C-alpha cells in the first residue's frame, strides 16, 4: 500500500498506479499528448529530489530502493514544445523484508586480481551495493597469506567499512586462508593462532553468532560474517551471483538429502542426525531424508545436499533450485584451488548457491561443519544464506563460507505493529 501527502491526485496528469516490490517500486501514469518522455524524481526527503530517471513510456520500475524506507515520487513531462507538466507528489513506504539487506553488506575487491575487479563490479551492480560499503584492497593473488599480511588487510577493512555494515562479501577465490584459518572466519572473528601453533584438530574460540537470533551481528557481537563469491572461473562466479538473486522470495519446496555414505567417518552428520527432525518437522518447505547412498543423481528438488565423502560424484547430474546449499564433510574442501581432496567449488560448478569447506585438518568434529538442522530451519524462516550458514557452525575458524550472501529463497515481509 502507499500513502500520499493528500488524497490521490485528481488532476489530469497524475500517477495512477503504484506497486511496491522487493527493493523497487512500479509506477504508471496517464500519457500526455506531445510529451517525448518523462522524468521521475524521487528521494527520501519530500522537499528535494535525490535522483532522476528517464522513461520513454508512461510507466517505470524504480530499482535499487531500500526495503522499509519511505520515498517520495513525482513525474514530469519532457515536452516537444510548451511548458513542462508535473504530477502531484506521492509517498510510499516499501515493506520491510527479512534478512540482511544490500545496504548492510560490505564488498571487498582485490585490485591486484582482474577477475576480482570484474566480479566486484558485477556484484555491486546486480545487488545495488552502496559505494560507501566497498573496500578496494591490493593483496597477493595466492591461496594462502600470512597472519602479518592478513592483519594489514583486516585493519584496512575495519577502518573503511561503515558501522551500519553487518556482513561482508569477498569478491575473489584466492586467498581463501590465513595460515590454518579460513579468510572468512579471520575477517569475522580475527585470526586465531593457537590451533596453528598447537594442533588444528583442537578447538578455538566459538562463534557467538552460532544458533543466535541476532539480525545485526556487527551491532550485537562486533563481528561481520564473511562469505566468498568464489568459483572455478569468473563466468561461474557470475552465474553464482545470478542464482542467488533468482532465488529471492521464491518460497521453493523440495528435499534435504543428508548422505549416509560408505565413508562412516565423513558421514558423521547423518549418523548423529536426530530422527525427530526427519520429514517436514524442521520446515513445511523441506522433506528431510537420510539417504543411504554415496550420491544422488537425476534429482531436481535438492535444496540441501549434505555429503559425507572425500570426493563426490555426479554433482552435475542434479538440477539444483536457485538458493540450494551443498557441502561435504572432509578435511580440505575449503582449500579451494590447491587441495588433494575435492574442492567445495565443485558444488558451485554443479549449480549450488552456497557451499562450505575447511582449510586445514579439522578432524571429524561435527561442530566444525554446518549443522543441517540449524541451517534448514534458519534458511527456510527467511534468513539470508550468509546468516543461516554462519549460525549453523559453532567452530568457524577453519571453515570457508562460499556463496551468494544475500540469497534469500524464503524471504518474508516483516510486519511492524
């Protein structure tokens, strides 16, 4: 619904139809004879126009708006001759949506990596990331960086990101790790050196975000969950972005396959999964199944695919709905480009929108990998991919989170009373 500063305009030239959407507003108005086009003035202050866009037709969709914010619109004619006509102003408040929003997401770009520059710009445009949320860095394009190099990077990021930024997208594939830490965890919680010195099978500081109800992790915990827009190629990274955007608000129904494979150790999550959470107990959208097999093939409904193998066959033989998540519990899936085990990026190549892998030997602790119950429950209640994935891992220091952070298939409209 929309409100106006008075009643709906009754003058001849007026805005006749307004439809608020997810970060956009569709406007239409009556055509004016002799007009060669129209200018749409809009902004968040009714006394001034922050932006102007031009339309040749008598309708236009204004994009890149902030959900939950109020905007003011007027339309002016571009006459072939004679005076300009102007509609009365209308005021509309966009519905607030669940999950972290684009205005709350930071974006890191490595200017030393041409693919990162291209991908960063592509993501900025597709997700309308504010320019003030973008940090340009100049770091080595290598799989692993030292803690000293990382500390310089983190200091720059922390200084440049606004306080309103709650999470971070990383527009590159390497570096993916800082010694024995993942770069996503190191950015969020700081570099944890004790496991690198002692034993990477040991535990480090647990994530305060784990299982929480926080919608503002930086405000609440002074941490910004991070996720990599990583893929085996630039084209696949762009496709990843597109899948995340395509998933928004689709409210898909499908299955979660938790694989109990011939590798008993790596099938830990299937072996300890609560029987009470099977079926549609966690979500009316998802049928959760324990699958006694090494893989699935030929499916079209795999919204969640939790594997238990060092290397997974037939990933590309399935069609994954936009927003789907797939990962495997193995030691080095987060070594994205130089692992002797299967890189988690093969799930992205196969069509998943999110994946996860560890960058150093974690040993078979379920707490170091995504908890399927938490992931399914949080994601299907309207949290973004980055929120739900991060909240599902207790010990994040080794885990590389990969995917399109703002993907939100079960996005909800929030009612404020």
